[in-house]
């Protein structure tokens, strides 16, 4: 995540600090508290970051997302899902608690087809349904409390510490654990396949991504290390997920999102 983006998030978070601080003092944030905060932050990001003005690209992203969400079971199907396409050259995507997701337009340059885009969106949706955002937030609070205690002992600015803690709580700037990444890969593949997107595209996409282009490695690789282990694990899931894809196709779930 670049500095400018980080600054916007800092600004957004300051506005919603009191509620999160209350949550911190109470011990840990609940799912509902985190979802409310994520919603505020997402609204602010939308207001302050440039959005893609390509109607075709926007509807493409929404179409792929909708196709996947339509196949989710409850309670996930009833989440307040929302996705925004930010006009940002970086190749990245993110998800927040409660189903707020962002795609950077740079990602559309490297995803060669709707199946590859679906592999990223399915993965992000899985981070939300598996509550990785909440787990990471609460794990991080323990660390941040130790930092805050250390900071007050040394007389450091409490406010600065709290803002940093808040960012960490929302889990926006830190990568997920390898365990969460693997789980999101496995679950995300099932989601995309059930929606009728070819899961084999995920292996192609991450293999392409791992070959650094002239501009260096895509930013998404800083949070999604696409080494051989990860790609092999993805490929190992295909036997289990291809039948889901075939069933979806047979049932008429044949999304056609790129026009
Ligand atoms: Zn991930």
C-alpha cells in the first residue's frame, strides 16, 4: 500500500477513532463494531480517492462480484456486499470486514479474462466470509496494547499510537497470515467455480503475477506472496474444484461479464 493511500486511510480513521478506541478499551472489537467502522472508512475512501470513470470496467467488476455472491450461502449471501473500482495504477485489491471491497484499476490490466479477475475477487470474498479481517484485528490489538503501554512509559504521543493501533485493528495495512492466505485461496477457488468461473485461471494469473514485469513486482504480491508453494497448492485444489465448475456450467451458470 503506498504512502498516499496510507495517508487517506489515516485521515479516514481519525474521524472514526472514538468508537474504535472504546472497542479497544473494552478488550477487543466485535464483528459488528468492526463492520460499522469498515463501512465508515470505505465511505471516506470513496469520497477521497479517485474512482474509475469507465462504466464498462465498473460494470465488469460488479458483474463478476455479483455472480460469485449470488452463489454464497447464508449468512454470507445477506452481507452488505459492496465493491468499488478505484482509479489507481497499482495492481492490488482489498477486503474489509462486512463485505466492503476495493479493486485498483491496475488489476484489470493484468487479469486477462473474467476468470482471472474472479480468482482475485473470490479470494477477497473468502477473507471476509472466513472472518480473517476480524481475527487479524483482534490478534493485532494485543500487540498494539503492548506497544501503547511501552509508548506511554516513554512519554510518546498517545494520539499517534492510537491512530496506528486503529489502522492495525482494521487490518487494512498488514498482510494476512500465510494460513489465512491459504484458506482464502482454497475457499475462493470454490466460490469462483460454483459461480461458473474456470478455477484453472487462478493458477495462470498467479504464475503471470509472479513473473515480475518491467515495473517490478505487482503490489499485490507484498500481501499475497506468489511463490511456487502457493501456486502448487492452488493447482492441487483443481481436482476438487473443477467438478464444481462443470456443475455450474451444466446448470447454466455461464457468466459473461466482459463486454
Ligand atoms: Zn489474501
